[in-house]
């Protein structure tokens, strides 16, 4: 378990790096990349729509892995990591769900469509909102952690469904723009900006994780002190 001092150092380092890279990311999006011909300037929101959703897959994968580890080893720190990752994942998914309609309104002429990818993403959001509610409101801590871990593992099934939605069904969303095969792809500068934005959001996820783990570390230390005082 990392110490509070170590988490503090990492939070300062990561926060500084993310701040600098986000400024570069903004420059890439609003200055460097060309304006898309058919959609115009509104297409630039793409760089703040897809990367958070892709990063949410990373977050929910962390929740999935650490939920399995918790069930296998019953270590409370594994449960805390899974919970923190789910919180950040929900935040990232919310960002994607909010930026999507802003992009969709001028392009699709509607704020929302029950498109397979949109629908499965909304389901994913509800799954992990449910996970967080289950984790928060189940009375006995170990029992709640076990139920939540099982729920997270089962709910993770929706992650590959969201990713593959535009391959499995007819959808308004385009095919993958980086590894989508023939007929897909971005102009080189756009591709660079897109990948750069993904990297920035992944680092932002790591930064948020470190910040949340600092809180959890402090909470565990306070709980330990309370137990020591109670038995003294």
C-alpha cells in the first residue's frame, strides 16, 4: 500500500505534467488541426468526446481487475482501488455523454438518438452508477464490497459491447478512425491530435486516481486510529 507521502509526491508530479500536456492538447485541437470539411468547427469537440470515453474503458478495466483481486484475496485496498477507478470512470463517461449531444445537434439535427453505441454507453453509465450506489449504501463493509465486486465483474461485459457497437449494428457513429481498416482513418495531423488527447486523458485518469487514493489512504488511517482508541 503506497504511503501518503508517496501519493502526495506523485499527485504533484502528475498534476504538473497533465496541466502542461492539456495546454498542448488545446493548442493541437484549436490551432494545429485543420477544420473538417463537412462538419466544420463543431468537429473539434471530437477530441474531447471520444478520448474520455476511451479512457473510461481503462478505468472500468481497472475496476474489473481489482474486483477480481478483491474476491480472490479479500484485501480492502483492492476494493478501494476498484471503487476509485469506477468513480473516475463514471466522471469520464459523463463527459462523453455530455459532449456527444453538443456535437450531434448540428450534425444529426437531434440532441439524442437511440443509436446502438449511445444506448450501450448510457447502459454502461447506469451500471457503474449502480455499482457506486451499491458500494456506498450496503451496510456491512466486507459484504458490500463483495456484492459490489461481483456486480462490477458482471457489468464489465458492457465495455466490449460499447466498443464493438458500430461493428455489430448499423449505427450513426463512424467506423473506428485509427484501427478501423480500409476506408477509415484521419488526416495525419488529426490522428496525431486524437492520439495525443487520448494520452492526456489517460494521464488525467491516473492523476485523479492518485488523488482519490490519497483520500482513501487517509480514511484507512483514521479508521485504524479509531479502532486503536476503541480498544485502548
